[in-house]
């Protein structure tokens, strides 16, 4: 039985050394493209027993969270390793918060004893601001460095600046006095590879040589990126957002936010973007910033010793965290403005400045773009998840380097002939967003001028499209098809890959095409009733660049299912605040259309694909099941594996640890009463027994283990007892067997629980873990419950 096998999966550690050793970056994870190959299940394999249906509905917290019995109060001498977590385990939010409150009380009680203690108290209070300041400085500096390096290496595929090798194409021609208005990107200082190798600037030979060098550099960058990821930091691939959401929810993935991951992700992100693959850098930059925050948090004991403090933004967002996040963003923006990576003295990536307001009738094409964005999002999520699932289930997924090389080769071969796919994706979006002015020489602005115009106005009026515009539309249509197909196969390969920029590019292409179509329709049929009131002859009525911006937001919303935050992101990227209503209309439409095919965004879909233990706060649970229906053990399962508080020996506990794979054991008063005393984790038990054998004399296999406050009277010849009350969680969260699962799910979400014990009249019946809830929710949604494991 597959479900039986899944239930009995797990692992245990027999030695203290193996437990305290941290996992390295070489441990593989299957998240957005990393292979996860382990049989670890932290909360999954806990306990068995008979189910007894009770008659009362109450909810309790055995010895409430604010009880005077705290973990640290009971530790006369802290045992090294107790209270920490293994890799791929879920943290205990309640215990971590109790530890933090106890630490805070201890600091406050000592701060008046001396000036040194007062200084330590102030340092502790200000450590949060220091962490966000350092994180903001590092994130802003790395973002600027990545932007500058990616632009330079992207242009390196086409040529090199002889006067200054570190200049990209645009910077190389800034100081040249030999450029012309029509050919502003050509200057003697910039040499293409054909000019350098065969000495020809034009002709078939020059085109073929530039084509070959473009493919060579693209494959070189892609190969170097995937090789660095595979050898040094497997966690550096993908966007990282699904894993970061899971980590913030309390899951431990050692090394995912470490220094090696940060360094390799920064380097390979530049290489991946420069290779021309259909990916972006904005999503991976979130991973980079989280790595910075995690590394700096280890400099301060307030955060380094408490896993919950590192994750303050996960289940709730307190006001102090909001202010600190705002301050970190301010510092990062200041650093980015100082670096000026975009070369325009602005903080926005795609600054737009339109001279024409939008009109009411344009809401209809804006909503159509929203429909397109929703359809694109639904198609992309299904196609990409199907391809990623196929990659995991076939031999093709065992050759990540080969996959990256194949995708990079296909991308480079098809992209070079089309000027819009050859462009850096960010530059393409910028060109599509730009309004056609008198200084624009792009093919998209090749309109036929009216030589009989009687007056000159600031805004160029709508004009008939020229040959260049129609040629550009055909090229954009081919670029749209190319981007749609290649993005499906690119997102999830073993290099850093973001989705923001490719999705925006697809929407911008579609939006620009629609904008030109509406513009020409308004020009040739300005007497139609929908144009008559707003579009006079010779007036600047339609702005195609605005349609590109709206389409970009719609497609990004269709993929991520973001709404409010997405609108804010788009007008932050563009500076187009007055066009927020069209953006809102398109984004909401794309979400409604996308939700009609499935409510999951791309990141939630990848979380589910990889089986991460993540409870999404946006999901609703409306079924009328009870805790007794979900808890384990089931009716025909083996008896409940429990510890008694004072009549088990060290050998008994070690045998239970060695013979089972459960990761925690409830402690009861006796087998007869089944009255709950507390909960002991497998890791803490193993560490405490190993430590006691090394440090305490007289502890042998027949020593009685006592979890009670007072040691029971023992015969004089008995060996020394082992007191383990200090590692016992005296306030495990409990519910009764008749508690509705809707409330249990809400408790897990808001308190971040990893397990909850089920009782009836104080007698222990079973346990519910986070994975039990996820499996139950999958069953109610007619999904495979076995997928809620690490696939």
C-alpha cells in the first residue's frame, strides 16, 4: 500500500555527532529545478493509536502559552543542541516565541545592574535596525552590480568597446563625436566581432560571423552558469521564491540562504541573463536579498539563536517589521541611486512619460489585454508544471547541464535573426513602453508624416503607419510566439531564472500590437461614435506605449495572480502613477480569467509540485470534517507510541527511538490513564541521553528516566535516574476530537504549528501534523494526497 509506505517513511539519527552536523549546499532539493533526494519527514511519521470519538467540543492549550513553566526556566544547565532543528524540519513557533520572551525578560531584568548590561540591552534593542540597514546596503549594492554586469555581458555577445573594455555598447558611444542621429548606436570605438575577426562590417560574411559569435557567447555563458550551480551551490537555481515562501512559513533548508548560495547566485544570475535565455533577474534578486538578511542575522544573537525571529514576516506582519522593511527599502534605494545602474539618474527600470491622458473608451481594449493575460497565465502554469513534472519523472531530468545547453542553443539560434528577440529583454520592454516622439528612430515609430500640417504642436498627432511599423508588427508577432514557447521550457532549468521580465515582455509585445491597431483604427475611423468625442483629426489620441505597459501588468498578474502589489510594482517600475486605473482594470481582469482555470499562481503550483509543507493563507477550507477524522493513528493502525513520565529506562527510550522512525513522542502519566503530560522531540531525546552519558556519572541503560517534577522513590541499589523534564514541552497545543477541522486549519495557519495533539476528556487520542492537514486538503480537492511529501 503506497499510503502505508508513505506513513512509515522517516529517518532517525543514532549518534549525537550526526545530529549536530549541518547539511551542506551539496544536498539536493527539488525546488524550481533542484533535485531533492532524501527520505526526511519531520512531522510526518509521528505516533499511532486507537481513535476514540468523544462527545465534547472544547479547545485547550495544555498549560497555556503564557504559563509560568517555560522551557528555559527548567534548564539548569542547557544541553548543547537541544532546541535546535535538523535539516528539512519545521520549527516550533510556540517554543521559539517562548524562548524569545524569556530572553527579553532576562535582558530587561539585568539592564539596571551595570552600564555594560545597559549597553547590551540597547544593542539588543537596536539589532533589528542594524540587520535591516546592512541588508538594505548589501541588497542595493548587489542589485546595481548585477544590472551593470548583465548589461555589459549582454552586449559582449555582439562586440566589444576598444577604448574601454568595461563599457557596454551604449556607454562606449556616449563620448563619441562621430555618431549620427539615425545611427546613434554606431561609433568607431565599438567593434562587432565580424569587424575584429574578418574585418568586415557589412555583408553576408559579417552577418554569419556575428551570428556564430552570438551563439558561441550565449552557450558559453549558459554552460558556465549551470556548471557553477551544479558544482558549488545546487540551491542557486530557479527563482527561489517558492522555497523562500516555504522557509518563511517555518521550514528549515540548510544552506538555501547561505553564503555559497549568495555568491554563486549573484554570479550565475549575471551569466544566465547575459546568455539571452527567456528569463529575468527580479525573482532571483528576492533570493539574493533574503540571503543577505539571513547572513547578517547571524551577527546578532537575538536572531541567530531563534528561528522564529528570522521569519517575522511570515505568518503575521507586525508594525515594527513594517517600519524596518520600509527602512531597508529606503537604504537599498539610496545605494541603487548612488550606483545609477540604469544610466538615467532614475530609480525606475522602465521610466515612461506619456503626454496624452487615457480615455474612457480605452477601457475595453485594456480589459481585452487583461483577458489575454489571464489566458496566458493559465496556459503557462499548466504547461510549465506539466514539463517540470515530466522532467522529474524521466531520464531527461538527470542531465541538467545538457538541458540548459539545448535550451540556450535553441534560444540563440532563433533569437538572433529577429531584432526584437535579439535585444536584451529589459531593453525590449523599454522600447515597447516608449512613446513615439520626434527623437525616436525605432521601426515602431516609422509613421507617414502629414506634410500639410498647418501648425506644430507639442504632441505628435496620430498618423498612418508606415512600412517600418507593419514590418515591426510582423516581427513582434513572431517574437510573441517565440517568447511564449521558450519561457515555458526555460523557467525551472538549473540556472537562476526569474519570471517577471519574460511575462512582462510577452504582455508588452501583445499590448503594443493592440495599441497600434487601436491607434490606426482611431485614425482611419475617427468619425465612429466611440472615437468621435475624444479623437479629433490631427489630435494625439492613442498612446501605443500605454497599451504595452497595461499588457505587461496583465500577463504578469495572470502568472503570479497578484493584484494590489502588482499594480504598485508596475507603477514603481515605470513611474506612470496617473495610469493606475487602466492597470487595475487589466490586472483584476487577468486574475478573474486566470482563476476560472485554477486559483494557483505559478509559485504556489511549484510549491505543490515539490510537495513542500506550506499552508497557504489564501486557501479556504469549507469542509465539515472533525479532528478525529484527520488525526493519526487511524482505527486499524498499531498502538500509540508514547513515553511514560517516570517508569521507563534509558534502554526503553533508546529502543523506541531505534525501532521507530517517529520524530516526536507524547509523554503521558501512565499507560492506564493516558493523561497527557507533554511532548518530547526525538532529536532532543537523543541529544540529551548522549550528553548525559558523557557528562553524568552513573547513567546506564537501566537508569530510570523521569519527566516528572519530582523523582519517584527508588531502591537504594538502583542506578542514578536521568531527569529529562528540561527537554519536555509542557504546553503542547491540544484540541479535542470534535474540534472542526476548519478551526484546526486556522490555528495551524495563524500560530504556525507543526503538530497538534488530540485529546478526549484529557486522555490522549492522536496527533495532527501539518502534512496531515495538507494531505486532507488534497483529498478534499480530489488530488493525490501522496503528493504532500518531498517529491
